[in-house]
């Protein structure tokens, strides 16, 4: 199991490096294998192709975030948001380069996460459904866009704010 974890970490590191250098479309399994110092067969033991690699890496990040979301009750505790941003910080390099190279993909995932947050937290849903000036569908779109904007801006700045600082910014936008 230790060796499998090391192999997957080597492939992940190689993938991040290659994404930065070449962009997603130009990355090949041969490149990944060469940079990770594993043979192609080893790569294929873990992943079907580079698309499967991305999907699995993203799934790992979001699974950890979903665990935190499941623990939220109807309140919107700052501690939970800090834990979510801690997880994003732990995977920052991967998320940052993926957001730069595959913005639409990351934006769609982020919108799914934020939609789940709305569904999980009744106070947010209520606020969007009863917005004083916007119809509910527009209020939801403003929520999704503004919060995605905060996260993308944080990523583009290099994640300089701590998890607590970015969680406070996120929460201030949603109060």
C-alpha cells in the first residue's frame, strides 16, 4: 500500500508539473510515466487515461470536502469553512494549475459544490428564495458567481491568505 501511495504521488507531482509546462491537451501518458519515473503499465494499473487521472485527483479533493459538508448542521460554522479551505490548501498546487489550465472544468465543479452548500444549508436557501430585490434564480446565480469569484481570485493570488482569512472573506460575502 505504501508503494502504491508513493507511485500515485509521483504521478500526481508529474501531472502538476506537466500541466504547468504544457497544458492538459499536450500531456501524454508517456510524458507522465517518464516524469514520474514509472513505466506506462504502472500508470495504467492506476488510471485508464489522463482524464481518469484528473477525475480521480479531483474526486479525492472533493471527497474530503464533502466529509466536512456532511458534518454541517443548519448553521454555517466558520470552523467548517476553515477545514474546507485547509483541504484546498493541502491540494493547492493541483487545484491552482487545474483552474488555470481547465477553467471551465473547475468552474463546473465549484458550482456543483456551491449548489450542494445551498441545498445543505437552509438559511442560505431561504435567503436566496426571499431575496429583497432579485428573483430566486438570479439570487442563486449571484451567490454562485460571487463565491466562485472569491475562490478563483484566491487561487490566482497564490493562496496568500490563510485558510481562516479566506474563510472569513467567504463568510462575509454570505452574511
